[in-house]
C-alpha cells in the first residue's frame, strides 16, 4: 500500500510510540491519521501540531466497543475511507499471581489488562476492517492493512507480568487467524513485538528496572525510538507480501526473568 493520501487509524496515538508513528505517517508518508485514545490532552496537542486537515482525534476508550465504532465512523466520514489500522493502545500492569500472604490475587487487574491490550486491539481492528472492506481494491487486490503492537514480553514474560505478557501473547496469536480470515477481502494483518523504547510507559518503571534493562542491551546499546517503530509500521503497510507475521524490533534485547 502506498501510504500517500491514505487514512490511517491509530489507537493509543496520543502518546509514546503511537504519537511518534502518527507524526511519521503524516510528515514522512503524506497520510492522514485518525487517533483514538483516552488521553484527551495528548490527542488535542497532536491535532494542533499536525493540523486538522491531516489529523483527527477522538477521545475513546478502546474497551468501549460502541465508542470505538463511533470514532472510526467519524474518522471515515471526515477523511472518506479507512485504509490502515495501527493498534498501539496498551497498559502495563504488574501483578503477582499470589499476594504477599500467599492468597490468590484478585483477577480484576488481569481482566482489565487483557481487556485493553487484547480485546481493545480486536475492537479497533474489527471496526476498521468493516470500513476497509468497502475500499476499491488496488492493483494487487489489496483493500487494507492492520498492524497490532504486542511486546517482547509475549515471548519473554517477566515475573510479575503474567497479565501483560499473556495479553500481548494474545495479540501475537491474533495475526495469523485474522490474516487468513481477511485474505478474501485483500486485508493483511501483521504484528510488531517491540523491545524497550523510550516512552512515558517505560519511564513509569522504577529506576532499578530501567537500569537492569539497560545493562542487558546488546546492540545498539540504547532504548529504541518512536521513529524506528514508525519506520517498521510503514514497511509493514507498504510491503504487500508481509502478512500474518510477527516482527520483533529489539536490537537482540531479551527481557530477563525479573
Ligand atoms: N515502550 C516500550 O518499550 C514498549 C515495549 C513493548 C511494547 N510496547 C507497547 O507499545 C504500545 C505503546 O506503548 P508506549 O510505550 O507508547 O506507551 P504510552 O503509555 O506512551 O502510550 C500508550 C497509549 O495508550 C493509551 N491507552 C491506554 N489504555 C487505553 C484505552 N483503554 N483506550 C484508549 N487508549 C488507551 C494511553 O492513553 C496512551 O496514550 C503499548 O501497547 C505497549 O504495550 C511498548
């Protein structure tokens, strides 16, 4: 897919990797973006920065299916179509399986994490795909493309990350059945599993965890940047033969057990 002039929906686009990718899609690729996020201040800042001819923001919780549908419908009405869907909205929520007294932890945090990271990605993907199915196919019979953002934690989940890691493993598992099911519509689905990127989410971790991560960097010996994720998103959108795949972007970094 040539991204110039295309309409790209980004969930979680008001901060961090999603925000960097929204900027990149507009500035480097000439796309227009529809951002869904519950961070209203960040979303409004992005519209001010990119201009409302290129960027629309809808304050949306991705777990609220009706709100997701309304936001995507409004984005499609404003820009005429939906061609790509990039799912960044996510939360990291450390939790132990047993509490300090050895009792089973309340499952509320587990459920909430899966609901945002996995069910939220499904909700946004499904409503975008409904619009993509109406597009005229291009010369390669393509109508749309989806990129879901998982995490290296899907493969190397740490102690205390059972909710986050398993929700992200679910995101990895979504790509192939979705790619197979949507093949007849000419819609591709891929996944990115980032390593450690400098964003508000990672900065929220304790300094001890951050320095432990930094000591395990291979090459390059640094955090990744939002532009590096954006470049991979653009590649996955543009490269018509990439489908049903999960790409790790981590400079050979692997999360240690703790
Ligand atoms: N930063 C990293 O190193 C890293 C590593 C692996 C995976 N990831 C994944 O990349 C994605 C982006 O992370 P980031 O580092 O940019 O974090 P971030 O916290 O900067 O951005 C996440 C965005 O998602 C939004 N969001 C959270 N819950 C939402 C909900 N229910 N509805 C709508 N929006 C919601 C937040 O408001 C925020 O704007 C996440 O899915 C994260 O799990 C990040």
